[in-house]
C-alpha cells in the first residue's frame, strides 16, 4: 500500500462501508478470515448472542477473568463514540497503533478479494477481521466475542472452534431479518451452539428456552439455564444494586452492581455461570470476583453521566420494559420532577417503545430529538406519536444541544433527565459532553 493512513482516515474508510445492506454468505467471512490467517484460533473462545444484555455479559465476564489473572480479548458492538471501543485487550481499548496494524492488513486482503470479484467484506466483517488480527498478535488466552446480529449467520460464527456459548434474553427485534416470533429469533441465536459444546442461557422466556434446549440436544451439547429465581434482590438505591445468589457455592456472598439497572442482575449471573464453567473455581478462590463486578461501569446502560443526566441504550420494546422496571425503583418524588429525552432509528419498533414510555414512565415531560444518522426518525414524527399517547408536555428540538438544554430546564430541583431510545443517542450525548473528543 502506497499510503499509510492515520486512525482518523481508517475510521472514515470503515464508516463508509455499508452497515445494513444484505450480508455476505458466511463462507465469504471464512474466506476473509482464512486469508488473514485468523480462521483457526488457538485460544479459548466464549461466544455471546441474544437480543439484549450481550455486551453487559461480555463486560462482566471480562472483569471476572481479569480478576483471575487471565489475559483477555473482547469484541463488542456497537460502539458509542470510537471504533476502538469494539476491541479491548485486558480491559483496555485497543490502541490506535494496534488497530491500524490490523486495519492495513485487512484492507489489503479486502481489496484483493474485491479485485477477484468476491466482493469487499461488509462493515461488520471488516471490523471483525481487524479484531481477530489484533487478537492473534496479542497474548490473550480468552476471547469473548459478541455477535452483531442474530447468531447462526453472524460473521463471528464463522470461526472454527468455540469453547462456550452464552445466550442472553430473547425478544422481538430485527424481526424483518431474524423472524417475527420469539421461537424464530431464539432459533437464530441458538445457531451459535457448537457440536458437543456447552451453552448457558437466559431461561426466563419459556418459548425461547424450549428452542434453545432443542438446539442443544440436536448438537449433543450440554446446557444450563439461568432464571430470575436464581438470585435474590437484597436492595437497590439509584446506581447501586445488591443481590445474593441461590444454590451457588458463594450464595452467602452479597454481590453489588454499580448500576441502577435491575436487568444487570441476570447478566451478572450469566457471566458468573460462564466463569464457573470456564475456570472450575470454588468459592474459596473467588475472593476477587465480587470486587471485580462491583468495579464495572458499563457505558450507556443506566449510566449516570452527570448528577442530573442518566443515559440508557434501550432500543427495542423488551429493553424499554427493562429500563422502566429499573426506573420504578427511583424515588417517586424525583421521577415526578424528571424529564425523559427520547430518539430512535427507523428500523426499531419506536411506536411501541413510545407507548410503553407514556404508559409507565411517570415523568414530568418528554423531549424528543433526531439522531445524527440517516436512519434517525424525524423530530416531527416522534412529537406526533408522543402527543397521541400522553397528555403531558412534549417538546421537539432538532439538535442534541437544544434538546438537552430544554430537558434540563424543565426538570425540577430534585429531577433528572433520562435519555433513552437508542445507543446512537447515548453515543451522541457522550461525545457532546466531551466536546467531540470521545475516548483518549
């Protein structure tokens, strides 16, 4: 390659690749990985799929493995501010230098495939290829891979060999691609289960659980189900939740999560089960697990950015329901003085999300804005839907800065602004608060 691009140029090149066009067959991804010498990986792989909670399970599992002194590689999607968020080594964002090394090799191979008529790898394929190059160059022992969309046909499922599959909660999302029923979507997610492997899954949705168990039997895989009855909520106060585990070696340990999101109890339990399966450790060796979990702060998930601003990336009806369940823990006086800031993208069921918010979020007012993305729903349309669902004040503002000022202005003295509806919105807010700098 004649020109060595900067990280900013690399980001621009990648962002211009189509994100949501028809994906390539999985053999295309395998060919890309094969040419990168990344198809076969001599590391322990944990593959995570599901509708909601995938990233959280990954981040908590990473924390536990690091507490055990293990070297880790973590692949996540999407990112909020920088592409570097998607690739992490030992808990740290990949450096620009490491990213660029993988990028230049991946681009060379992608161009070769394009010239041969095979087609340039898609946005997600390309990023996954860079990730695997970074991981191959690292000393990581454990690789934690979050699927992008679905599971069976996802680019991450092209790798040969996986030691453990984890499936989080299943809900109706991406129905145009994955199917319009819980069982159909669960079937796609269960596609990550490997022959003779093991799967740990969220068993709260009975319809999904049956599909996953059937898929595990077909693959002669062992399975382990996690339900809400496995944990006991001990207490919660805004951004801290405490719970005990039932029927576990460490059932006397009080775990604390640095988040006000109730749904994180289930995700932490999935991560704990995954760690137990991988490490085979007893309670006596788990002294650092409790502290590691409490130290986790996960971006965009009931994240308190300022004392008066909390963002949550809930972007589909099941996630909105989980957000509302957590919101119900807030003191009624504070909630009644609070304002909800909302935006969404077109390929989500934003009408249903808005109805849920109007029915169950007992806030003072609603402010809507438009996401800086071509799929963003126009402000006027969001305003109209809200006004058909609530008699409370609804204010539309075209820009993020205007909407944040408007929401803050309408908050009572003890109130808070809750921003919800899309991870794109969460990313916009985080970028705005840092003056556009994002991550260092």
